[in-house]
C-alpha cells in the first residue's frame, strides 16, 4: 500500500459553524496522521490558484467567492488548511469526507453529517484532494515544504 499525503481544508462555512474540531477528530479517528496545519486568510490570488483546474467551469466565480468566505460574511476569510498522511490517504480521507454534494454524501461522513445546500451552493464544510496528483499540487499551494512534518 502507498503512503500518501493529501490536503484538507475546513472551508469558511465549516469555520463559521465551529466544525474544525469535529473534522480533525474524524480524520484522526480514521487512522490518518496530521503532518501540517495552519489557519489561512484566503486571498483572491490563493483562491484562483487553488481552483485553477476549474477555471473554465460556469461555477468557478462562486467557488472563488465561497472559499474566500464572501457567502458567509466571514471578514477574515479563514480556512483551516491541513495535510494528512497515511496508507492510501487520498482515497481514505475522501471516504471519511463523503460526496461533494451533501445530499448524496453517506450518513456518518463529514459532508453527510454537516453539509447542506444553501442558496444553490454546496455548503460541504471541507475540501479534500481528489487524487494523488491533485494532492501534491494543492499541498504546494497551501504549504511551504518546511511546514510539512513527515
């Protein structure tokens, strides 16, 4: 089995609802190891770099506004950015997180438990990298190499 690293973000909706501790608890209890974490104020530039692969999608502007906290009245634009490590971490953490659409997320997953659709937007609490290549790219966007332990 492959030891992988993956990025997880507790998005502004999760931060506003004080769900960061529950997210960490569920990821830790799933057997993965946190190797980096920090609170980040999301700028327009960081948001666009993070979602660059989706720039041609019609929902791109909403993604940018959402991750910056514009939909939630979050003036400091906080997200909790984390890197987790473990065997098949990308797939395993995606299983803990649940489907992107909270209405399709399995009960007991983070999105199944806490996600919702509000004003046509997915309030799905977290972002989790979709594959190993995406995880590598995203970790480099959010963290300097020396900020990741292990």
